[in-house]
């Protein structure tokens, strides 16, 4: 279980590095095997390079050696992604996650050349991230299979929502390339198709239970894994009632974490949404 960590902000929306360190430690204590830092859940599009590198260094200092620190270094610019990946490597991270380029909609060959160029610029292990709903481009299994021949491309976070696509990935990828669910509610189905785990948002709140579900599945106790999945489904869905990470930041605030607001163009949840999140936390005995 890897957590896609939110970026805590102060009241003036500068990064709250002290709170980021505390949150990182808490997540590791509650089951996270790794943390994605300054990924899209961490509002990467609105963080500048210095802020991202500062976060990488802070989280490595706090939990390095206890959990994998994975830097979100992907963007729609190959050159910028290479520069940030190299800065992340210098900051001491354990790996990087590269989202498919967004907005410019490269063809499959463009995706291949983009990730190949970044992989050749670093020794770090790389997790690819396919999320067509946000990038407007779907990285197809054939493209991923080509990329999997590059030695330091070791995993993919798959958020297409298509179990057929996950099945095709499992058919075409070598066993050494892991498939992670990018959607909390699809973790169990993807495990059933040969996935390794999840890069999670809900683990901010229910990390130990998600870890229990994954461990139960891998140990052969599929009935228990299904029971936990069904129990947690309201949290999985409730944290996406509007654009993430607004709901999870609100939920963390309700239970006492000072993670602050969001940078524009994202906005905080409205009163109706906050009531829904509050009720969910009460019903799930999380607050």
C-alpha cells in the first residue's frame, strides 16, 4: 500500500513542511509502505520546482529508510520532467512516479519516447501513471509493454477504470513489473487480476484496514478481503464526491489534521459536501 500524500498548506497557502513531516510519519505508522510526494493528489500542478524539491527533501529526512519515498516528477514537458527527476534523485528519493503528459495528448509513440527519455536520464525506479480521465490520453497496454523492457521502469499505476485493460496489462507485462490500482474502489478487482496493491487516497484515513484487505487477499483469504472491501466502499466513494484532493483534505481537517486549503483553481468543498463527509466519518467511526 502506497499513499498518494496530500500537501499540507498554511493559512496563506505556503507549504506547511512541519505538518507534512508529521503526516508522513503518521501514514507510515498506519500501514503505508511508501508515499508519493508532490503527485497530483499533492497538488503538483500548482507547486513550483523549489517547493517540490523542498518536499522531497523534507519527507526523505522524516521517513527515509522506513518507507519508500516516491517523487511525483511527471508533467507535459519531457525536459521539465527530466530536470525534476534528476533533482529528486539528488534529494535522495527512492523512486519517481510519472503521470502521462496531460493536455498535449501525445500519440502512443510520443508517450513511449517521453517515458523512455526520462528513464534514460535517471537510475531511479519508475512507476508509470495512466489516468486518461485527467490527461485525455490513454496509455495502451502495448505501449506499456514496450516501456517495460526498460530496466528501471518497474510498475504502473493504472487508473483507466477498465478491468479489460488491466487484464491486457497483466497478459503483456513481465511479472517483475507491478500493477497498482489507482482507484481505491478498484483495488480488490485489480488484485484479483494479478495486481500488487494500490496507490491510495483513502489510506490517509483507513490505511490499516486497506493494508489488511491487501494482505488478506495475498494470503488467500479472499472472503475476508471482500468483506473489508465492502465495508470500506463508502469511504472509497465518499472521498471522490468532488474533485480530489478537496474531500480528503476536508476529512483530514475534520479529524484534526492541519492540512489547510487548496490552491486555485481547486477550491474547498461546499457546505453540503462537508456535511456528507462529516456524516461519513461519523458512520465509519473515524471521528
